[in-house]
C-alpha cells in the first residue's frame, strides 16, 4: 500500500507540472489531465485519512 501511495504522489506531481505549462498542451488535453488530477487528489485524501 505504501508503494501505491508513493506512485500516486509522483504521478500527481508530474501532472501538476504538466498542467502548469498550459501553453504546452491543447485545451482538451489540459482539461482531461486536470480531471484526472482531481480524481487522484480525492483518492490521495481517502488513502491518507487517519
């Protein structure tokens, strides 16, 4: 489970970096990646509830 959390964090970090370069992606790609990041953010919080 700890390995999955680490992979999730790395993927979220990479997606945030890609999303910051809005000019480098098309609008549709930006919106899809933003939606995926939002879903991963929710999963991240559910996994880290203590």
